[in-house]
């Protein structure tokens, strides 16, 4: 059974992460010059965590 509250929370969290990536990644890239790779890796780890929590809620 799908817990609607958890599903909505997961979707909102995913949107927040995507929006923050769009805003933060270019800023990190400009500030550090090269550490964009680490930011992308951190984003992937975060995304996997969010997806896993959504799937766990299903």
C-alpha cells in the first residue's frame, strides 16, 4: 500500500534537490574551478537515497 504522505514528501524532496543542483552546481563550479565532479557524485548519492526512501515507502 502506498503511503501518500511519504510519496509526496519524497517527490518534494526530489524537486528540492534538483532545484538546488541547478542553482548550487554552477556556483560550486565557479568557486572551486574543478571540483564539479565531487558535487555530481554527492548529488548522485543524494538522489539514490531519496529514490530508495520513495521505493521503501511503496
